[in-house]
C-alpha cells in the first residue's frame, strides 16, 4: 500500500463520517462537504491503486 492509497482511504472515511453526521444533524452543507471529501478520497486512492499496479507490472 502506497501513500496515495492510504491517504485516499483516510479521506474517504473522514468524508463518510462527515456526510453521515450532516444527515443526522440535518446540516445539508456538512453533508455535501462530506460527500465531496469522500469522493476526493476515492479518486486519490484510485490513483494510488493505479500507481501500485504499474509498479507491479514493471517488476
């Protein structure tokens, strides 16, 4: 697991928590912010997955 995968998954988790908290508190802005953060984390971890795949193919 590389840095991008780890950081991305952490951001995904933080975003999901924020999104759920926003739903519970009926705070639409927090919910949207959490959703955006979650999706950014998914992109970052996906980028890390691609880097890892490329690294494995080269070896």
